[in-house]
């Protein structure tokens, strides 16, 4: 009978430890998710930003030129 109580007590302690770690992990993930939910990735640049390429603004480029540029860049 004493052995059963010891085993039950050890099982209860493991259960409490597992539950505590699960709750801690859940709230940690929720905290990280909330932090990045308010992060605006697609805002316009601030300050002295430079325009890197004007390839998208060229209206006189043909479909073949655009395709060759695509293959040459390897993208």
C-alpha cells in the first residue's frame, strides 16, 4: 500500500510539472505572437532611403526582355 502511494505521489508531481511547463510554453508563445502581431513589416521606409532599381518602372521592356532578366538573375 505504501508503494502505491509513493508511485501515485511521483505521478502527481510529474503531472503538475508537465502541466506547469505546458502553461508556461503556451503563454510564452502567446506573448511572442502578440509582440510580432503589432510589427508592421510593410511600412514605407523612413529617413534617407535610396531607390535600388528602376527595372519595374520601364514601360518599354518587352516580355522577352523581362523573361531573360528573370533567367539571368537566377530567380
